[in-house]
C-alpha cells in the first residue's frame, strides 16, 4: 500500500481548498479504515515529506488558490517563530557554550 499516494488521492478528491480541510484525526481514521497499519506520528511524518499538502488549524488540504498557500505558510510560521525564540533564549542563557552556528530562516 502506497500511503503517500493514498493520502494525496484522498486530499485531491475531497479536500481541495482550505475550507475543505480534513482534520488530522479524521485522515488517520480513514487511512486505518482503508487497511493501513499506521499511527498518528507515522502519518504526520509522511505528510511532512509532501510539500503539496497544506495545513492549517482545520487540518490538511490541497490549495486551490494563492491565498490558501499563503495561509498555510503563515500557519507554519506561527509554529516556527516561538521555537526560534526558544533557540535564541537558550543561546543567550549559555553564551559560553554557543559555538556561533547560525540558523538561516526567512520569516
């Protein structure tokens, strides 16, 4: 069973556009109903390798307009920025251990 292909087929057929996003839990349940032996972590790992799949607070979807892609990018940034701030704070808390490694990220 090719799980990436199955996920993509499901999203392209039924979950195009942000308004039609499928919740992660529902996608997982659907995959399991199809006979896939997969857990949430494994499914998320597969989805993360597929840049064509967008995400937002509603779940996963395939974009059908530029605004959907931009919204998905902003959703990801909202998650990433707090992590980058934690990295900055950790570096400041331990300057004696900081090696000078730079993180390059457009935000």
